[in-house]
């Protein structure tokens, strides 16, 4: 049992890094970015390839972040400079990345069994036992949260938030929203690739299909977190989406315990998102019939 | 301050809907001049304002503002010189952000957005002081989201934000049209106050002829993409709405046709 709980927490926090990236585009920039499916795998692919060719795993992880950021820049340029819709820009990059990821890896999957990773390095530190993976992951999540929180409160960060809120206004205040979107997408996909790198090193392999459906996992986590914790301020929402990522993993673990085959996970994920998306109506109807006592107001 | 020469804009060029929206408009505004702009539907008032703001580039003509050629500058690069208040109270502020966050964005209008903490205690004190002048009690609500404010409050805030960093040109696009009459009066009073305080060069489009004569120190009237009347000084002092309408008919050869025009 303890094994399952720790495993769930590890996975939850690892994916939380990806969810923070999704939060930055989906909520802050109001941009549904499907690049995520490709950039998650890209992070894993870069890390696995570099590690197997003998590069230091910490540098490999850094390179994964750089790769993800570049993917974000590409999507951003497609949208901002060439006026392709957000959805299509993301899909185009995601599709292109599928081939790129195969090229990076040279084959459909790479094993990292017995390879040196950031986790094996960290576990070798003094006083580390079975919790080392969790501790390193939590440190990474906290660093990402603090970075994002501080970033969104800088002058530039306010411009990013205003771009997602009221583009007309922020342009008239002298902000080049094209550039803001490109930088926002770059940061977001950098974080997503960072998560991909973590996941690959933890599960000790990278697979070309590991990013499929990742955007839906991200959306599910953001929506669950906001519904449970709220989104009244930036700090609160950041904590909420991390919490949402962990809860999402817990739900998945529960479903697996109930005996559903892992191949059904994507179906379950889609259902979670559908339920979460239609739940405001659900709450209203239940509220009217007196079953739901208090409905949490959410701003439009 | 502002020199616009032969401003020309054609919409939907080469299609059946081709429309000459601005037909070689010449406009000169002196420093501190407060011009009100009126005209019938489709006369080109808002198009002229948008051309100054940089919503689109001109097909012909030249724009010089405070010695800078802004003809080819995109909208966000003109923001350093130009402030704008929109007709729609929702457009001027970011609803999901707080009052102080909106104000600090406006405080750095047209300047580089740096990677440093946006709001300092000094900023907060400045915002409180400025909000006090509005007399709406907003000075105690700095961390409230703007979405909690009424349309009138949001428009007053937008106007305040427009002058936090003094602009070379203030553009007002029927900025009281979406407000109830009482709130509209208040926002107009505030407009006059800030315009007078900084002696701002101001370009105000309005559909209210009384306001057009009552506020500002110059009135221009547009028709079919051209300026057909330009009234200032003594001529304007003695002007009445009725005489203005007569002059319009004489100059344009048609009746004033504006379904939103208010005569009183």
C-alpha cells in the first residue's frame, strides 16, 4: 500500500511540472496549446539519447528543457507571425515533433536500465533511502512553482497575464503580444519537456508514444485543481494545479486498483475531463434540486 | 503637436464593398488643443481615430506626432506617445487582474516590461493618491479584481490609467456612449479635469452635439471621409446645436444622418 501511495505521489508531482506548463498557456495566456503532446516526448527523447551516449544526466535534463522551449517558439511563430489558429499551430508542431522525436532517438524507444540518471545521482547522496525520487521531484516542483509565481508578478509577467485576459488593452499599453505569446509558449513547453525528462529517467525508458494524450492529462489536472482549491489568485491557482495533478494520479491509481487494464487509461482521462467540463451545469442542476449545497463560483 | 497630412484609407479594396473611408484628411492639432469630432454614420470619425492609434496602416498620407513620424509604426510602438479610452468599458482594463495590477501596467505604457517585481510600495501610494481624485472609493480596493467594478468605474479607471504616464495625444472614442447619463456626466467631468491638468492634446469622438460644443476648444465635423467643418475660437463660442446642424447641411448637401446622434 505504501508503495502505491509513494508511487502515486512521485508520478503526481512529476506530471505536476507538465501541468504547470499547461496552466501557463491554457489559463494564463488563454491558448489551448497541443504542442504539449510532442514536447513532452521530445524532453524524454533528448534526455534518453544524450544519457545513452554518455552525457551527464543533469546536462541532458537541461538540454531537454531547451528542446521543449524551441518547440514552443516554433508553435508561437506559426501563430503570432503567420496567423495560424492556436489549435492548428499546436497540432502542426505536435505532428512534426513525432518525426523529430523518432529522429532524435533513432528508434521507437530507448531503455535507460542501469544508466546513470539524475535519480541515481540523487539517491547516492547521503541520508537518501527509498524516498529519494519523491524528494527530488518535490524539489523540482517547488522550484517551478516559485519561478512561475515570481515570473507572473514581474512587469513582463503582468503583460503575459493581460495578453490572455484582454489583448486589445495590453496592445494599447504598448506590449508586443506576438512576442509575449512566443515567450509564454516557450516557457510552457520548456516545463513540459522538463517533466518528460523526469518521467523518462524515473521509468527508465523513453518511448515515442509516451506523450500521446498528455494535453488532456494537463487539462484534467488544471480543471480538477481549480475546482477543488479555487483560482482566486495566481498563487492559489498554482498550488491548485499541482494539487490537481496529484489528485488526477490518485484517481488513475484507484482505477488501476479496481482492475481496469492500463490501456483504458486514456478513456478514463477523457471521461474525467468531460465530467469536469460539464460539471458547472451539473452543479447548477443539482443545486436547484437541493442536492448540491454550495456551488463554487468561477469567473468567466 | 499632431500633423496628419492627406490621410487616406480604403477598406476592401478591389471588392464590391470597396469603401473610401478616409479621403485625404488633413488635420493639425496644436499642443493642448481639445478637439471634439462629430459626423453622421460612416463619416469616418472612428476610422480617423483608429488611424491615429495605429489599428491599421494608411494607404496614403503621413502622421507626425510630437516630431516623430508614426505613419509606419505598429500600434504597440505608438503607445509610448498615445493613450486611448475605448467606447466599450470592458476594453480598457484587464478584468481578471486587480486594480493595482492594471494601474502598474498603465504606469509603464510604452516602456520595456522588465523582469522585476511589478508593484512597489511607492507605486501603491501613488495609485491610492490618484484613485482618491476619482472620489469613487477605489483607493481602498487596490487588490480587488477589475471585474468587480461597474462600467462607469471601469471607464473612470481607464481614463486615469491613460494619464498615469502623460501621453502626447489622448484618444477618446465615444468613451461615455455605453454609460448611463449620470455616469457619463461624471466621466466627462473627469475627462475635462485630467485634460486641463496636463494640458493634453485630445481627440474626442462623440455622438452628442451638445457635448461636442460644450467640451473642448475646437470641433470638427466629418462627412464621407472628409473634414467638412472646422470650428474654433469665436465662431465656436457663439455656436448652437441648431446652427451647427444648418452648417452641416449646407456643407455636406445632406441631412445629418446618425441614428445615435443626440441633439440635446
